């Protein structure tokens, strides 16, 4: 018994030109969340979330996500989950560009105003 299968040969057309502008210049990992108009509620001073936010606020130009992953021993989705929670519950936004994450505070709110006032 003899079986035959069709064979297709692909030939590269040298006249074929691919448009360079077909893909967006913006990285898939760019984005962020805007800051709220006012601080929704202050961050508890002694919480993990406060330590996380404080680490990012120490560098006004932002920090890298891999740096946060190494510093806190967490994964990329966990870093972004912390920022989503800070945005949703406290109104603190962030800008993400080329793996660099920069905190965005609400208007008329400084880094010291973000944390709850304690004794």
C-alpha cells in the first residue's frame, strides 16, 4: 500500500515589501493609571503598602519594575497589583514607560501627605 501526500513549497517573493509602520511604537508594557483629584484615604504608616509606596517615592523619576521585584521579592504581576490597589483605594496613580514606574500623586498632595498622621 502506497500513500501519497501533497507537498506545498513556499517561495519567498523578492518583490514583497512589508510596511514598517504597521506596528505601534508604543510598548505593550506602557500605560498606568491616573491619580485621583484628591487623596481618597491615607496609607497606613506601618503597612507593607506604605513601605512599597515609600520605596517608589524615594526616587522622584521612578523605579524599574525588575528593581521592585528584586527589592521586595515579588513577581511583576504582584508589583502591578500593589499599584492597582494604591490607585483604587487611595487615589495614587502611576505612569509606566519602558519598565520604569513613576508614582503620580493627587493634586495638592505631597509625599508626606499620603501617609496617615500618627502620634
